[in-house]
């Protein structure tokens, strides 16, 4: 008996919008600083290397999703590894989703309370975000994707106009000396770009089964990933051009700092709030996707008949964890490099292992006579 | 103190709204998972609302991956 927990279907366009949002995600604000700290003025080279590797892993995630067919990651784990081993892998993935959601919410909370509303308690910001993601996931996947389509044009126009308004501030000499930091630090910087935007696309394995079939799906998906990746690279390049490598590494919100520098004829100024809105929108979609993956995954793990009743209690767990996850912003920022490692572990190593286990199983099944198949 | 009461109030009202339909449909497994998540959520939310300092769960990740992290990102 096959129960379908999710009845909605995404169109190719809706999936592309969600992919762009989750690639840009929280990276829009925080990534230039991490990369510039490792690679200094060569951060943009790191960006290109990371994007190339990222396109590869995004393609890999898509192909893996195609081999799963109508199964999500959690269902596939059970079918491949059996109840206990598959359940263990699934629980690890759900914990990864949970800790990622908490960290992303904490990032929004930290940003708003340090830059915008210093008098507001962190928990008030967390509460609003948690209510919003509960609302989104309770309304279903299709609603979330349609709301994404509504927000997307505004998001794109604001982001592009920010890039254009910054043109007068570019100082190309900030890119010198090229390759001054050596190849290892460039590669180290590219790991951040590989991990945060692209490896976290692994959550799409929970969504691919609900995307309507379309021959152009792969092309549009890859284009969406490419647009997201180019935005990230451009952002890093601009933050080096405008702020220079040292200031980019020094500001933990480098894009916010460059948006503050926009000044067109002393008239168009103080556009940083627009950037903050953009960032909150894209991070919100990323959180919602992860939250959707977590809720749907737990429902499938426990074989439940509906996932909607889990949204509010899990929201309370997320609300608590977003506070507990770090005692303060300094601790949180010092642990950024650990996210790179767990992202690569969950998006590259474990899926590759599962894929090879699947290959050996299939070979065994082919060797056996057909009568054993029943 | 009021924070704790607020969280308990929210938890009880969520349970009162969402649990009866599950029992009516005899979805006992769903109800059990719901109650477990609600209890965990209540405890964690009370910790958050009362600002009780706990060691971060990130410390587990840090302990496990410290050798790889130090190899990848030497200071």
C-alpha cells in the first residue's frame, strides 16, 4: 500500500524559483566574509572554483533524485537499507535538517538584533520566523512555491539594482596582487562556496518526487543553480571591489556594509534595508524548504498518515533550539568551518555511499534467478 | 515566570486543538508522535524563554569533527 503524504505538484518554474532562493539563501549576506577571510583578494577565484564544483554536486543531487523515482530520501533509505539501518541514516538526516533550521533562524535573529533592532529580544525575532515557517509548511508545498513565485521578481529587481548602484564604487586595484595568498587558501575559501549554497541543496531530495515531470526539468534546474551561483560569485567580487579584502573579512555582514555605501548623487542612499529584506526572503525560503523536509521526513520515518499535525510541535522544538544552539554570536561565527564539513558529509559522502550500496544490491539482484525476485 | 506560563498555555492549547481530531480518527500512532514532539518542544521553548544557559548541541559536532576541521582549516 502506497500512501502519498503530499498531494501538491510543483511545476518546473516553481522548482527553479525555490532552487534559486535556496542557493542564494543565507549566503547572500554571510558568505563574502568567510571566503575573504581565507582567500583575501582572490576570493572571487575561490568563488569560480566553488561554483564549478557546486554545479557538479547540484547535478549529482539531481541525478540521484531521478534514480530514487517516486521515493523521497527517507523512503529510499528504508527501501535500500531496511528498517533499522535505513532508519538510523534517516534520523541522522533529520537531525541535520533540524540543526540547519535552528542555525539559519539564529542567523536571522543575530542579524536583526545586531544591525536593525538592538533593543528587541532575540526570541521575539525567532518567534516571528517560526510562526511564518509553520504557516508555510502547514499550507503545503504548492502554496510555498507559489508564494516564492510572487516574491521572486521583487527579489531579482532589488538585487540587480543594488549591483548596478554599486558600479561607481568599484576600485579594480583592490584585486591586486592576484594569487598573492597561494593556491591552498583559494581552495580553502572555495570550500565555503561549495558547501553553503550548493551542498545544502540535498534537501531537494525530499521535494523531487513532487515535481511534475517535464523533459526540460534538468536544464531548468541547472540554469537555476547557475543563476544562484553566479549571484554569489558576483557578490563576492563586488564586496572585494568595494570594500577590499580586509574589510570584507572584518565585517561579518559584508554585503550589508557594501549596501550602506550606495550613494547616487547623495540622493539614492541607505538602501541597506532593501538588501536585508532580500536576504530575509531568501533565507526564509531556505528555512521553509528544510522545515518541509524535516516534517515530511519525520512523518515518513514513523509511517504517519499526515504530516500537518507535526508542524506546530516541531516549531516549538525549533524555537527552543534556535536559542540553545549558540550562547552568543561570537561562538556561532567561530564555528562556521564546521558547517562546511557536515554539509559535505551529508551532501556528498553519505549519498555517494548509499549510491554504491544501491549499485551492488542491484547487481546481486540481477545475478539471482528471476524466481527469487518474488 | 510568565514566560513559562505562556509556553505551557500555548502547548496546552495546541494539544487541545490538534489532538481530538486525531483520536476521533483513531490515529493513535500520529497522536503519540504529536504528544512526544509537543513535550520536547515545550521543554526546549521554556529553556529558550527563560534564557537558561545550556551547552550548545554544536559542541557535539565540534568534538567529533575537530581533527578534520584542524586539518582543513589550519589557523
